[in-house]
C-alpha cells in the first residue's frame, strides 16, 4: 500500500483529494505554482512543493517539474484530478516509467478513449449506441468529402478526434460551408490538441446531455452509480448538473447501463470514469468517455453514498475494495451549481480579491470550495470558485433547498455567476425539466 500521494492539481479538487487521503491515512504532497501560495489545501498538506511560475504551462502542465517534485518528496503515487494533465496519456506513461503509480486508468486506455474515433469504435464493439456518422479517413478531394457529408445528412457536426472541453466542434448546415468549416476545425484542433484529425457526425439538434458514472477495478469488476443530467450548458460547458437523470426511457437506459459496464470490462478499465451521451427521442447516443473524475461527481455521491475519490485511491493503490452493483441504491435527487468568478451576464472572467464570503450550510447542503475571505482569485486558471450541492427526496424539494442555499451564500470583491443560478432555478422550463443543451444560450438568455 502506497503511503504518500502527490496531488498534481489545484483548487477545490485538490482539497477534495487531500480530504480523501486523510481519511485513508495517506500522507500528502501538494504542488503549487508561485501564484498559488495561498491555496487552502496547502495549509493542510503534509508537504508542499512549488513547481513553477503562475503560467500553467510552466507549473501544473510541466511534467518534468511534477515528476521531480514526486521524486524529491518521496511520493509513491500521483493524483491528477481533472483538467491539466488528468487525461494526458503521455503524463500517465511517464509516471509509470518513473516508478510512480498514476491514480487513474493505464496510459494505453487513456490514449484509446481520448481519441474519439477509437472510443466510438470500442463503444460500438460493446453495443453502446453511437451517433450516426462517418469516422473513416477523410479523402483529399473536396467532391468526395461532399459526397460523404451528403450520405451522413445535414445538419452535421464536424468534430476533432482529439477534442474536448467543447473545443474542436463545428456545426455545418449545408454544403456551402462544409469545406471551409473542415479547414477551420482542423486548424483549431491542431493548435489546441496537436492533432488535426476530424470526423463527421449527424447533428442531434435539441438533445439532453446525460452521463453515466462508472467505477471499475481492472480485474473484471465494474459498477455504475446511475446517471447525471448535465443539459444546462453554455458553449458546451456545464453550469448546473443533477442526478439522477429523470424522464428517460427505462428500457433504453437499462440497455445503455449494461453496455457501459461491458465496455469497462472489455478494455480492462481501472479507476473511475464517465461515459457521456446525447439523449433525444428516447434514445442514447454515445459521444465520449472521460477517463478521470468529473467536476460534477458530488451529485452521484450524494444519491448513492459512494465516495468516488476514495474509490479512485483504493483501486490505484491496491487497497481492497468491493464493487457490487447490488449495494448501489439511488436515494432522492441531487443538484450542483458551479459558482464561477465571472460576470453573470457577459461571462467575462472576474479575478481579484474576495473581500468577504459566507458558505451555505444546513441539512442536505454540501459546499466544495477552496475559497475564503481574503483569498485572491488568480487570472491564470479556470474560473471555478465553488460547487454548491443540495440533496432532497425529490427534484422539486432539491431545487427549493438550492435556492435557500444560494440565498445564504455570498461573495464580495469580485463578480460571480451566483445571480444566474438563482434565475435559472426559478425558470419554469428548468423546473419542469424541459430544457436541453441549447436552452440556456438560445432561449433563456434572450428572455
């Protein structure tokens, strides 16, 4: 059993990981950039190491510096969290080659599932439904490409094979913009991911975004923690998440859940992961798999009582863990609101000093955050400040509890999207669970 974990991340997920390590009586090493000296989890870690300046390319994305920190501190394993290097197969591979345990799936699995074309092939091999499209090598001739697109049918979505985070995606409504859109997507993909491979999918116009949380030990055992609905989005970035997803076809759901577990076993998946789907007309369509912890994992924890981060640690470190689907019982409903440091109307980032703040509390309220009064929000990283999670017996009660929590919560000194959440949770379409992934941008903001 490993004794010392290096936490290769920052903010709320670093604090979340540190708390789980403490419960498992594991020593911790917290890395940080020179601009992150005041992070809360640094005060709680057994050791801290500065790995570089504020620029994430020179600190949190600096693989040699992180591996050096692990070696100097005597760490046995590295916890990547989400974002930064969490889904970088090269980082995982170099951890393994350097003798460190990477707390996540193998580099081979990360590489396979990180490529959307390969992931789609593997999903189909496990009978997971996918979006109709074309994923072969694109011809050099424009006319041949147009023929392929016509067979897929307009509107269609051009996607980067190595894309993620909402980047490398472009909708094409007719043939007139097809070739130029491909060229733009390829260039964007090459700049962002170093890979300009693209493919076509039929554009699903107004779907919901539903995902399945899985946990697998790489030894033939795998379970799911039910579903999450992450349809409230802006530019493919989730704002509100909830669990479980309601108003879905039970037969289709059962088949999809079974197929997700089959995929995990077929690829010897080890750790936690999320399979993401579009859902429309009572059908699920696989879009990608995230081979890491998700920002929204707390809602799954709240309805199942299953500690996902502790499971990550146990599986990677060889600590005995029992994965039995019969023990997973979904109770009630949970909602998570992402509080970001940004203007609630323009969405412009709002770094600066938090002069005063007060967290929400009470029965059925969870607050995952690294912020405190006096904390300086830096301009170099993601704008996520906090996650407010509420749970209750029903979705309606959960919404009421979240509104109460939002009333209690405040941050002064910087702008946040706090008021946006308050408006969304009172919105009739959201309250009726009638929204889809386009609702926030195409309808709500225009009201």
